[in-house]
């Protein structure tokens, strides 16, 4: 069945709202799609919402592979596209293992279970005058 994504372009970011069944290959495909859509829309931030994705819990190896892939994808684009992943545990690792891997590989990427926290990190804040 795979993962389906609805793409929405917002003034400061691209949102991919995803549903379906998790597999590693599908997750990696979605991450590549997220960066492609951000570039196509001319946005420097992308939020991938996988709260409606179901299936088995990813193994630590799969989480590692996902972190590596996000870092590799992000390094392809200059300026860098910030990447936020929004989901629910156990699909999201409680200690954010994939996020740690991505950051150690140089990514500007974070994983969240709270939409407002994801937006706060992802989107630029107005500068005080």
C-alpha cells in the first residue's frame, strides 16, 4: 500500500501530510520527495507529518538509515532546507535516535511529536525591533 502524501505549499514552508503503511523504502522515498517539493516551491523549510502513518515500529538500523538519508539529502541543497518530521511514538523513537544520527551527519533536522513545537523550531521568528 505504501505511504501517500498530500503536499501543501505555505508562505514559509512546504507541508507533506502523509498516511499509509510504514516501510523503510517508503520512508526514504517520502524524505526525498519532501526535499524535491521544497525546492520546487522555493521554500527553505519542510515539515513531514507522519502522524497518520501506521505499521510496525522501525528497527534501530532502519532509524539509523533514515537519519543518514535525511543528512545526505539535505547536503545536496544550498542553501540548506530545514527538515522537521512530526509523528507519534513508537514510529518516532522516544529518544529521537534518527534525529541524533542526522544531526551528527551535519543535518538541520529535528523530530517532533508536537505540531506547535515543530513549527516553532522550523519557521523563522519575527525579529524584535
